[in-house]
């Protein structure tokens, strides 16, 4: 007569049986400990008869019995904490699997994927930038490669799409950034098969992973020549982004450098522009990130943020007045642009954090980690979920980047990593916030 789905009932029954087994083990252990205490007390009583004076015997008995009882109490507490922790984590894992589901894998690159982003214009497609010297555009719904960009001679380290035109901006290890136009035809979407939830936290074995060459899409059209090539850098170009307004730091029409942002002590790791204002934030290995203000044409002010103790791997704007920064020091910090002396929230994790992203509507932070995990937090630092990862789902290597696309009904979060694949996830945001 239960109204619960069969799969959910099965999970609950399994969890309750685990609870029963844990407490049965506790009960048995408790009985054994009590027998040991009784034996100890009997032995102490027998030994006490040889002592001169009853008070000494009673004192020794009382002291040793008290010590034994304390040990029992501590052991019970420890065992109880371990069992309940396991039970709670089992519930959380089950809930996370229901709220966060893997929908689509985008496979075709021959090396790790550094970056990804989603177009802001129609048709909406996914773009990936890879160490294999290529960038690819993908159909979000079908996972099919729509176009491959082959213009770079080095690793493609980032990809960003123009706000209104069908143009992509890629940064590369060949010391250039390229602007190239694209035209794609979306395939007919196929129905998405239901995904069976699988066990969380199962590690991959290096032997299980196919380290051989991955065959890329053979029928994928390609673009080989950039519309514009930006050549002013003397080293690796790690990231590039579009700046809103009439002029860019590079003038796209002439390819001439408009302004050079200097000040960091070491190489940069990321750059990001504000979605509506002429603001740029740059991250660096010097443990800082800097906010550059171009709203007043006559003044190019800069503010330095010094809240991290290791490389700042990314810093991104939210729609409001916040910047969120991630670092190799295993922390993520939320900053208020109106008061930049100290962060308003700090998230501490167990692994270095790579290129983060923040959802526009609910401001959920997606954290890609070196340890192959992807975690979701709110702006106050409360953990909401961890994306499922097992032998059949999730990333096999370091997760390099995350990107939200809340307008997409099938996949609203994308991640990519050095396992050569990008993954599209469906995050049930209302359910996620309700759990919180």
C-alpha cells in the first residue's frame, strides 16, 4: 500500500537493515563488555580479601570498576558515532543521487579538457577547450560534436563565447588568443534514457581506465583559420574573456592592444569579466586576485585581494556585488565588492579547487576539485551536495572547470576534466535548496 516508488523503498529497506545490523553489533559488544566488567569485578573482589582492611579493597575495587565503566562508556560513544555517521552519510548520498544526476557525456578529445562554456546566443551549444590543441562545439542534448576548431598550435586553455554574435574566443599555449566565427546545425534531440543511480564514492582503478587514444568524431566539420589573432603575449595565454561595452582591452576589429593589465608578481591563472559592468578580475599564482575597474574611461583603478595562501585558480563575478575565488589552498572565499577587506564567507575543502562557477539565479557555487569530486555550496558556505562518482559515472581524473546553464532543461551544469570528457548534469535546484 506504500505510495513510495519501488527503487526508493528498496533503498530505505537497505538502509534500515544496515541500521539494524549496526545496533545488533553494538548490543552484542555491550553484552561482551558487561561480562568482562563482571569478571574483572569478581577478580578484584577475590584479590581484595588478601588486603589488610576492607576499606583498601573497596577503594581499589571502586577505582578499577569506575575506570572500566568509563572505558565502556567511551567505547560505546565511539562506536555509536561511527555507526550513526555511516548511516547519515548513506542517507545523504542517496539524496544527492536523486537530486544530482549525470545526463550526458561529451567524449572525443584526445587529451585533457581545461575549460568549457555555453553559448549565450541561439543555437545554444557547449564549447570545450583541450590540451589536444583543439576546441570543440557540442550538441548539449545529443552529445554529438558539431564543429572542431583546429587553428591553434598549442594547448587550448580557455573558451568563451561572444554575448551577442556567433563568435568564440580561445586562449592557447601557442602565445595567442583567437577569435573565430562558427555556424552549426543542431541535430534532432534523442530521448534521454533514465539513469540508474549507482553507488557513490567508488574509486577508479588506473587499470580500469582505457589510457589509449580516444577516437575523435570523424564526421565533425572543422574551422582552421581564425577571424582575428591576438599576438601581444610573450608567453602562454591561460585565459581570455569578452568585456561588455563599446571597446575591449583588445579592439576586435584591428587586433591592436588597447590596455595591458600589469601588477601581478607571478603568472596569471584565470580572468573573468562582469556580466553587466566594465569590471575584470584576474587570478594569479602570487596568491592574490585583482579587480580592474574600467567604468570610468579616464581612471583604471585596481584593488588587490590577499585572502589566500596559495595559487588563486579562479575568481568569478556573481550577478550582484560579489566575487567568489577558489584556490590551491583548498578554500573558496566569497567577497563583497563594497567591502573587500575580508571575505564574508569561507568554504574549506579537502582538495585544491579549480575553475569555479556560480549559478545566476540561485547563486550556487560549483567546485571542481583535483581529487575528482565536484561539490555544490551556497553563498554562505553551506554544503548542498556532492555530484555522484562511481565506476560508471563521474570524472576519472582531476576536474578542471564547471559551468552553469540554468536555462537548459536537460543539463544545467557542465564539468570537464583531465579524463578527456565533459559531463552534463541535471541538478534539481528546488529540491537541493529544500534539503538545505
